C-alpha cells in the first residue's frame, strides 16, 4: 500500500474540534494568570481555531517553580535510568495510539500536508522517546585507573530545570526531540511552544501525564516569545536553554540568559546548498532537491534552498526542475493527495512574498511561482518558486527565506562549487551529488556545514550529532551528544591507599 493510499484511509474528512490551549503546570491545565488569551489561526483559511493562554512572567514563574520543586524534591531525577526509560517508552506507545488525532491537530495548526505529518513526523516523535529511553540505559561513565593509587571514574548527573523553546514548523516532533533526552537524563522542564502553532503541546502534556510522569516534571507555558519565552529564559531557576529557531532570536535569547550563566543549545537558521556535479545520478538528485525544499511547505531548517549545478548539466536540470515544480499538488492540508500546503501565518506569507520583490529588484529571475497560486483566494498558500540568476551577491542567495523557494545557480568546477556553498553566513546542512567517491569526500570535508549528506536526501540517524556551524547554531544534540548538554559530568576520585599529602603547618 502506498503512503498516499494509507493516508487516504485515515485522514479525517474535516478539521478536528479543538478546545482552548491552556498552560500545563504541575499536572494541571490552567489559564494565564492574567486571564488573557490570543487566537491561533488556521493557515488554510486564516480563520481562528481557538484561544490560547497568553503567558507572561507570572505564568513562567509558576511553571519554573513547579519544575524546580520536582527536580529538587521529587522522585524523577532519583529514579534509576531503567525506571525513567519505562515511562518514556509508555509515552511513545501513547503517541502511536493517538497518532491520527495528533496528526489532524498538527495539520490544522501548521498547514503541513497530512501525509508528511502522519507518516513521517508523528512516527518520528514516538521514535524519539524510544530512542532516548534506550540511550539513557547506555549512558555510562569513564574509568581512569592510576597504578593502584586512585580509582577515578565519571558520573552523568542531571543538570536541573530546562527551558525548551520550539519553533512552529513540525512542532510536535520538535517538542519530542527536546523533551525526550531532557527527561531521559533526569531533568525537569518548561516547554514554550511557538505562538503560531501551539496546539499539539497540549496533546503531549496529556500523553506524558497519562504515561505516569510525576507532577511538575513536564510543564507548558504558552505565549508570545518576547514575554513568555523571555521570562522562561531569564528565570534564575532555569539552568538549561535549548532553542530551535531563527538566528536573530537565538542571539537575543543568549543575551537574555547570559547573566545567569545558563547552558545553551542553539539550532538556528540555515541556507543549505545542494551541490550537483555533472556525473551525478541526476534523476535522484532532482528528486532529493525537490523534496528537500518543497516538503513541509518549505518551512524546514535543513531545506536545500540553494541548488548549485555544474554548468554542463545546468540547462537540462533546470528544464526538468521547472516541469516537476509545475506539477506539485497544492491543496488542503488534510487532503492525502496534497504535496504543498499553506504557510504558517499571514505575516510569514508577506515576508516570503517580499523576497520576490527583492529578487526582481536585484535582477534575479522568478522562473516559477513567486506569489499566490492561481485560483486560491484565501489562506497563506504560496506557489512553489524557482529563482534563476542568483549568486553570492544577492539577498535571496544569502538570506533564509523559509518557504517553498529554491535558488538555482551554475558553477564551473569543484573549487567554485565549494566557494559558492560556503559563501553564506549559515552552515547547518549540505548535500553533495556525484559518482566520484574521492570528490564526494573532498567536497564534504571542505563544506562549512554541521551535517553533509552525499548522494542522499536528509535521512536522519538519531545517533549522529545534529547541529550547525557559523550562524546556524551552537552545540550538538542527538544520540549520546544530547547528554553532553542535558547532564553534568562529575569526576569521583577514590584513594586506594595512603598517598602522600603535604602537611602544611605541621612544623
């Protein structure tokens, strides 16, 4: 059975009914202390879905105090890893059991197509919990024997309270990507969902509660980043901040938390290159390039938004690309046949549309798309877009647009390909297509990116270090690398005999 056919059997006929999104503090759903709410919009229509608790400093303080009490006095950090892993596996099972419901809410709230949410993002969310449950059991210290004089070893200890700030693209999966290792390590947390896509956080709260997580270990505070998010970051009871989002916001978060000497993990913006050499399997390279930038509505941190093509095959690849892009199916997010849905919010639609004016003003050709699709008169739909003639001088080549927009640029040789790939301030991901194994290794080693895929789309191995270079972030998460962030490494020195101790003041 194909993925589309499987999706057709389970996709709801109409958007689900959704109640108000409340904070989740110490195992209870509560309104904002002020009583204020704001509306979250359906990206396909821009009609309100429901009200969301508008959090501020008082709400953040209440959640952090609950998380602090759960860490200082509760059982979670003191349970053995095997018992925590058991709870995390129950979380994964409950995600699987509620997959259709979660996917429907996520489609409604984000506009991402059903097939991409239900059959990719939600299974991955469950897998995140299973994976980090297993990693917690494998977390071991090191032994440093010293010739019978000392027995020295290391322990991994939870740090404390983590502030987890997630973006609005695939929010449910990204919440689990942060929450699972945080909890597996024995920490407690306050989750701050993105205000443009807040709804699935409430489902995750229900699931972790039903799985048996002790009260206060997991908390949610909704609200605008400048108020609720900033309050979580600045709170003296928070030791860890894990943030995924745009680079400018990441800088502000680090400034906000610097006085508290907080530990930061920052996965920030990207402008990733897809480098296609003439000897590559061009059909597969084209498939990967199209999927990489137009899936998830183009709102993807690792999107290959710059397609760099060796000159001898440039014209043919562009012709094939334009033919494929013209056939991408645009439609309602809950339609299993939809390949491209609406952008998240009217403000973001106008931001993406504004780059088309920038491109034309700089002499770049908008060869496909560039505006609202024909016949679509509401919602935040933006046609899949191809820009030609952009190079390192142009803003659309340099800046993260975060939409279904692909710049295509020719290069003459390997050296120019590497120069163009590195000619931006970002360095999150890169993709290299060639049948020359030696060149694949050479180029991968020279590209300034935290992750490089060779002859592959973005296929994740959860064990690898995930993160970027340059303005794409600080730190790595994934596999055991996550525990470098979510644990303190403590050294314990045990004397095995009577080693010499200087006796100051003994006369």
